[in-house]
């Protein structure tokens, strides 16, 4: 199954990519406020049909 | 116009591109659904194949799947992503030019697919049939999309990245990776190539791709769209935003390992199968987290379910998502898989998800978007509601009929008499038993298409009655770092980072692919081992098998189950397919498994069977392949094919490569003679049918030692 | 009540305020309650487009925070605050040192990243481990597991190392120690095995285990943090400023600037930030925080009104008499803000138990290692590691503090203000419940039975003067009965004698208003002038509505209530019998000292009464519960203060205590059984580190879940 020599590094790469993404989001404060964003997207006012 | 604050800007969103993608969605949805109805009818009633080379099931089914996934779902995803991202990021799309390249490029790809697939230009790998020029085009357009999207991300004005955007990011990155890896192939001619992987390696990569295509093309973008459009339509916030964030990260970490659940009981090593099973079961949790989050968002707004068709569609879609993500892990359990694999249960599972979850999400989204984008009211709420019920009934009919059919057939295959023999030794018995259900399924599909047509009419009237729209300015407030916006440095950094990462990935992948063939099989098995590669004529026949899409109805992988061994012979081993570029283990048995069909029947049987299956099996639903007797085999290209295969590690000698066509012609003459001798027509040595026969007779015969 | 006046926020623009409140010269955080929907978010955040100079406005709903950034040259903070108020919200500026949210945030981010690293590494290691369990290529996956464990053994496990080391330096064993040891030892052991080419590796168990414990700790931290109820806090924080009388009138200053003797002004619905003597002729204040009475009370000029009282009248001027931090109210606020259980006896006991357990575990582990090493070093190590992993003092480390924290919160919700969590333990011991009569079982509101028309205005004035500073029910009754006077005579040498009455000198004469045991059936008091009796006053008192039912309930629960009264036997008996007391349970004509003696005699007993008048008895009791008398004085002698009128709080207190301790005992029992059995199994070799790593978090989780579920009832 030496296809694993391809798949494992690939999956790990992808995995680390996502961990990096997570660390970035924590550091840049993306996860500080996990309540208000849900409200912010509503009622933007310019979507009335 | 400068507002009172330098952090306040007035911008225009690009909704023109959204409208384009919406229209494309409608057009190609029609194509996909119509093709689907066609192939459904072909299964229920074989004459619908119309004896046509270009309309036979084997050619049309990939058209249906590719149209449904890439043309229907794809265009819808782009429409939704472009629409929602601009509003979530409070920024106009990065580049209007790239948007248009993306749009026209994608439609061109679809048209190319619509032309090449009926012509038989196919890889023979599910959901990745499109040949190499189109693969390259897909890569390019996807990069355009990625640059456009990440560029918009970089110039965003809203600091917080709403969870939907994360789903989009995951989609874009992972689909790119999946596509590139799975499409690693060496071209033979303008429209023919061989994947660098073979046999079990190819199986692993293909289903790593295949399942993750489902995950990252049909799930993550739709979850992102769900997290945006459902709250907007119901005007309520997501039930738990925190949960949606956890949902995203958990999903992203687990999904990637679920691929092997498509290969249970195959010759994939046990441990890989079990791993796939375990992870597929683990997937259930985050998926249901998402479903619950979506449904509970409607808390306090359940009355909308009665009045608003959009909410009807969304709520039903989320429910089907939950259903499918429960059924999936269930089917991943080995014992369940042993009944369901290769049957219509899988087809039912797929369509519960695609019709119920993807389709309904798209319909809801379209009903939401069209009136808003064209600044008008929906033409008829009643029609939309009628669409909902029609589509819903259609989906249920489809799903139930296929689950019943699948379980019935699966159980029938496994049924043994008390004295240890097969209860239904004739495969055809299991087919005729479920044929009525194929009619029900076709009817379900027709209902679904009918509902869709109601929507087309409804939206057409809506758009027609809309006033001429003028793009409206939107006032946005920059909530990101002031310095970033004003100096622009960060923006540039952002783009540079994006490009570097993409480039790095491309380079990495590219190098691996180039290195890979040299790492290939000879490390796994010594070349002196147990299998003979195909002769040139057999290879020619194999490529015909791929062209005609035979793998869509016939598998070539006998599982180590008692009933299967009785029916087909000893279980397939990994070595037997070691030189198969691509692997053809198959995933469905509308007809019987062919792994050991070689030398089971005389050549003439195969001749008669291919031209008119009903001659040998009166109740067969297989199409007539009459053109195989009239088309000429391309012998000359065999040299190139052999050369490519040799480079990929198949142990052909130089002589075999140089004289591939001569050897093929020689073998063809022998077969033609034997056909004549058995009472068949003469003069077939240059016809494709002979190559096909050569291939079929080789199946299961390539082992140097006959397996016991 | 009139509409609240728009608030004047001009103090925000003063330099000393900006130093205290502004994050930098251009940003400030406000606490704004009531943001519930997207319209509110939109209203607030939309101000950026319309208010010139407003650079940024960001709402954080979960914390009721609004972050504001301005261009100082264009926009003043006061304008922003006013604009927010006009939108219908009440912004309260957050001082920098009160902005613990920022500190919390840093901690939270660090926690999250560590958790993500743990999850990512543990998840992938487990993938590879599973693959090998199912027969996959071992060397490859084991090697990868090793590599992925490196960030775990360093970064992820770091808090455990730090906690264990800090505790060891103080000669304590903390719960971090076994985990730190397990992490390191397990790493060493597994690496060694790997190098030797054997398959006995446990990277997956260890990393999964560390991840789960981190997760449990995070959950516990968040749960405990929720008890710092924001609204309680903000009441206190709103007291950061006061209008002090300066040259040109009353000016806003920070509270630090208030000195004793300063004149200050409060307006309607503001809370007194200091004890103040009323300068205005009269004013209505609500003493809800202090006496449990929501109805406004009338105070006359010269009365000292406690900090925490809320002004109902439009305006009042006062002279500062005591600084907030010295007042009872201020002390309560400090207590609420700096909530800590560290000096709680039960927690200390729990902590000691935990130490004992851990000590035992280590002793066992080491002993076992020594004795089993000759038999099989590898097996010895493996079992020792399993023991270290599986042993969990979670009931003590998590369960007890959480249970007590929940109970404190529950108590507060039920209207009980407790000094600390010790009271729950004490309440468990109590058998006899001693109830004061007047004001406890009977209404706080007495009514003067005598007609004011029959009392000379001079006498009324004298009485009002004397009772001016008193919070005794009789004082209120007098104030309610008599019309207010402009010119109350000054009182010299004023003294309030708890349980007796008030004395003071007016116009050169010594006056006393004393509780009087007269022959009538009602409570009464008598006025003395220079020792000569002037007249009696009679008061009626009614039973509080809940008294009887609560007493019956308590009797049913097995407690023995007795009645202690300073009144005449006849009155006491009449009231007592109406409440179901047996004659032998009624004690009348008691002085405060008598009450104290009785309480001691019936120990362990709870004393329920007035915080001021029964203070002696309260201090002698196992648990003192004050139902009236002002929080400050009450909490000096009593452990609990009931905010709601009536004695049902007593039943609530006993309930909460019982629940808390039942829970704690339950947790301890579970923990004991678990540790003994799991520990034994580990040493006997039936549990390998992998299984241990699953069991331990499960047991922690179960204890946490058990505590949380039971506390919600």
C-alpha cells in the first residue's frame, strides 16, 4: 500500500493547514465573540424584495 | 462619495455575476435532471437506450452525474458563494474580470463535458470521468475561482469571518487538492489518458477523492450556504453560533479519512477498511450537530414552515441531510455494507442526499435570491409550494423504491439454500424482481423534474415581470484594522501569501506526481510476481469497456463472502488488478460481476450477448451494443498506449511496445476465426467487438497461478 | 414615578475620567445591557455611518459590551454615550481595571489554541493508532505517532507541568502532578518501546487523555466563571462616580475623591455610593438591597442613609459619612467580585482529601514499581503509568468547589446573601431553629396604634428626632404615622440600644424611647424624659403571611423551631400558638443576653432574627440568619441575610445546604469507589494506559455532569 506514502503526507499537510487556519482565527480574535455575528448577518436592510 | 468617516465606504456589490450563475444553474439543472430521467427510464425499459452509441446508459450516466454535480450543484454553489460572500465580507468581488472568466470558463467546461462524455471520452473513474484537457481546464478555472474568492477575503471590510466563509474556504482548498491528486494522469492522445495509479492504489485514491468530493463539494459548501441563507430567510440567528464553529472544525478534521468505506470487503487491506468504517461512523456526530443547529434556528418561526416555501425547502433539506448522514455511517458498518454494496440502496442513499439535501437547498436558495436580485416579488407562492410537494414526493418515491430494491437484491444475492447452494443462482432473477421498482424510481425522477419545471416557469415569470434594475449602493463600515486598509500593505501581503501557498501546494503536488511513478508498484510487489499484464488487443478491449461505461453496471471485485464465492468464484486479490490503469472494481451490479468471466463462455456467446443481450438472457435490461460490430478498432494507437503504460511501471518489453499493433491484429484474427468457426459472422478481425471479447475472456485469467 | 431624566455623561470627557475609563485616548468600552436582537445590533453599529467622528462601534452580545472608537478631535465620549442612550440603551462606562474581559480574552485564546493543538495531534495520533490496531503497517504509523506526540508532551501538557511544579514548591501535591508524571513517563516509556521495536506504545492514549482533561478544565472554568453574574457586578461598577459639591456647584468626580464630610448630590434612581447623612428635608429611598423592602422609605433630614440605598425622590443632598469600602454594602460588593473559595473550610478539607488520595496513589505506584521491577520492568512501568492515569481526585478537585459554587449561586437566586460558603456546612449541623418574633415572624411594618392627633407636636418632633437614625421597625412606624417636620430638633449623645430602644438629649433633656413590657397585648414602647415616664405608644404587628406555612414545613422536615421574644409572655404566647408552637417552645420576656444563652443551650442551633437587635444571639448560634436590620450590621453577626421578607429563606437555606452536601458526599463516594477499584485493576494489570486514559476522563466527566445536573434542580 505504498499509496500511503502519498496519502498520509497529504492528509497531514491538509490537517496542518487547517490547524494553522485555526490558530490564525484565534489569534486574530475571530473566536472572541461567538454570539453577535449570528445577529449581524440578519436584517441588512438592502435585501428587501 | 466620502461619508462622514473614512472608515465608511459606499460600494456596489457585483450581483450581475450572481444572476449569471443562477441562470446557468437553471439551464443545467434541466439538463442534469432530464438526463437523470432518461437513464432512469433506460434502466426500467431498456429500449430507451435507442440503440444509439451516444445515448446508451453507459455514456449518459456519467453525463447525468457530472451535470448534476458540476453543472447543477456547481453553478448553484458559485451563485450562492459569490452572493453571500460579498455581503458577509462587506466587499465587492476581487476582480470582475476573474468573475467572468470563472463563469464562462466553467460553462465551457460543462459544454465540453456534454460533448465528450456521450462520445465516450472517459477516464472510467466515477465523478472524474472527464478527460485530461478538461481536467486541466477545471484546475485552471478553480484557481481563478480561488484567487477571486481569497482576493475578496483579503479586501474584506468586516473583521469577523462568519462561519459560512470557513466552509467555503475548506471547499475551495480541499476540492483543489482532491481534483489534482486524483487527476494525475499521462495522456495518450488528445482525449485519452491513463491515471498514474493502478489497481488497489487507484481504488484508494479514487474513493478518497470520491467520498471527499461528496464531502467538500456537496456538503461543506452547502453547509456554508445553509448557515447563511436559512437564518436570512427565517430572519432568525443561527441557533448556536458556537456550535456551528465547532461543527466546522470537527467536520474538517474527520472527513478526510472516511474514503475507504466505499471499499469494504474489497481487496483493500483490512486495517484500511476498518479505519474507514470507524471514521465514517465518527462523522455522524458533527453532521448531526449541523443538522440540529440548522433546524433549531427555526425555533419560534415554525409557523413559517406553513407559509413560506423557502423555509419548507430549507427545513426539508436539512432533514434529508441528517438522514443521509445517518445512513452513510450505517452503510459503513461492514455487515450492513455486505448487503448494501453494489446495490441500489447506495443509489437511494446518494439521491436522498442529492435530491433532498442539495437539490432542495438550491431550490430554496433560488426562490430566495431571484426576487431579491431582480428587485421584485416571486410570481407565485402557490407554484413554489406545488413545486415543493412535487419534488418532495418525487424524492421519497425515488428513495424508498431504491432502498427496497437494494436491500431486496442484496439479500437475494446472499440467499442460500439449506444445502449450501445459491437460492437465486441466476443473476437475472434478482434483476427482474426489482424491475417494477425501477419504474417507481423513474416516476419519482419525473416528479422531481416536473417540480423543477414549475420553478423554471415561476422564476421566468418573476424575472420577466421585474423592473429594470439599477445597481444599488451599499454603505459599509470598515471594522478591520484601520492601518491595514489605509496603507494597503496588509492587503498586498494577503494576496502574496495566498499566491505563495497555492504555488507551494501546486509545486509540491506536481513533484510528488512526477516522482511517484518511479516509486510505483515494484516496491510493493516484485515484477516477477503473479500477474500478466494485458495483451495489446485486451488493452484495446479494456479501453472500450471504459468508453462504454460498462463499469457502471458491472463490477470486477469478488468479495470474500460465501454467496459471492459460489456465484462468481474465488475472491479478488489485490495483485490481480495491479496493472489496471484505471482500476475497474466498479461500484454497482446492475449486471453480474465480471472479475472471473474469462473463459466462462465461448467467444460467440460474448458476440451475441454484446449485440443483443436478450438473445442469451431474455430478460436482460442491458442495451444493445451493435456499433461494436461496425466500428473499427484503432490498432495504431496501441503503441503509444503501451509506451505510456510501460513508463508507469507495467512490465512490457520494448518489443511488446514497438509491435503492439501487430500483436493485436494477430490476436484479433485468431478470435475472428474462432467466431466464424463457432457459427458467427466472418470478417470481424478489425472490429471493436473482437477487442472487447479478447478483454472479457482475459478477466480473471491473468494470474500466473490460477487462484484456488 | 416620573420618567428617568436623561443622564449627563459630561464626566466622561474630563481628563481624570479618561485616564480611568478610556482604553487609549480614542477608545472606551461600555457595558450596555439589553441587546437581544439584530435590530439592536444594527441600531448601535449603524451609528458609525451617521455620527461624525465615530470610527468604530462594535457590539459583543455575550458580554453586553460595546467597544467604541472615536476621532477625539471630532467626537467626545459623552456624545457617544448620549447617542447610545437615545437609542434606548443605558451605557455604563467600564473602567480599565474593571475590564477583566480583556484579561479573560487573552486567557481564553491561549486555552483555545492549546485545546486545538491537543485535538489535532490527538486526533491524528489516534487515526494512526487505530490503523495499527486493525493491522496496518506498524513502523510507519508508530513513528508518525511519536512525531505528533512531541508538541503534546511539550506545548499541550505545559499547564500540567507548571501547576505540578508550583504546588511541589509549596510542599503540596496538586492534581496536575499525576498528569504531568503520566505524560512524561508515558512518553519516555513509549519512546523506549518504539526504539526497541516493540508495539507497546501509548501515544494515542496519552494525547487523548490530555486533550480530554484540558477540555474538562475549560468547561469547569467557564461554568465557574458564569457565577460572576454580570448584573451584580455592574451594580457595583455604576458606583464609580459621584457629584461632589465644589466651588461652582456639584461636579462629577470619581468616587476616590469623595471624603467624609463632603457634600454630594444624588438624583433619582441613583444608588448611594457612600453612607450619607441627609441634608435635604426629606427623601424617599429604597432599601431593597439592605432590608429586603422594595417599598420606598421616608427619611428625614439628619438621617444617615446607608450606601446601597437607591434614591426614589428626584434629588437629595447628603454629607458623606462613611466610604463605600467601609460600608456593609461595599463589603458585599467586594465579596461578590472577588469570589473565592480558597478560605472555605469545606474546600480545604476536600483539598486535603485530594492530597491524601494523590499521596496514596504515588506511594502505591512507587511501591509497586519497586516490588514488581524484578518480575518485569516493562510491566511494572506500564501498570504504574496506568495507575497514575486512572487515579482521579476529580470529586474533590472539581466536584466540591463546583457544588459549592452552584449552591452559592442558587442561594443568591433564592434571595440569600451569604458571607461565604461555610454556612452550608454549618447549616447541615443545625437541629434547633430559634426564631425571634418581632420583625422576623411578624411583619416588619408595625403600625402605631395611637392616634397622632392625640400626641403633641412637640412630642412627635422629639420622637422623630430620636428615631431619625434608627432602622428599627418602630422607627419606621413612627415615621409613617407622623407628618414630616421641617425643623427637627438636634439630638446630642444619641445612642441606639439594640433590643431596647433609643436615647438622646434634646433641648438639654435626656430622652429615652424604650421597648416596654406593658400589660396590654400589643408591643409597645414608652417615652421617658429625664427618667420620667411620659407616655406609652402601642404598635400592632401582623404575622407575616409565610411564617406559619414555613414553620410547619420545617417541623415536618424534623427541625425543632422555638420562639424567642422580648415581648410579654401573653403576647408571645398568643403569637406563638397561632404559629403552632407548643407552650414549652415559647420563650418570652427575653433580653438579648437571655436569647444568646438559650441559643447556646440548644446548640447546634440556628438563630433567625434581626441583624442588629439579635446580634448577640446570632453570633452564638451555629448559623445566624438575619431577616432585617440592614445588611451591614447583620452580616457582622449573621452568616446569612435574607433579602426577601419572610422566613421561607430559612427553608431554602436548609435545602440548598442539604443538596450541596448530599452532592458532595455522593461525589466523594463515587470517587472513592472508582479510585479503589480502578486503581486496583490497574495494579493488577487489567487496565492498560489506553483504557486508563479513557476511564479517567469519563469519571471526571461523570462527576462534573452529576454535579451540574443535580444543582439545576
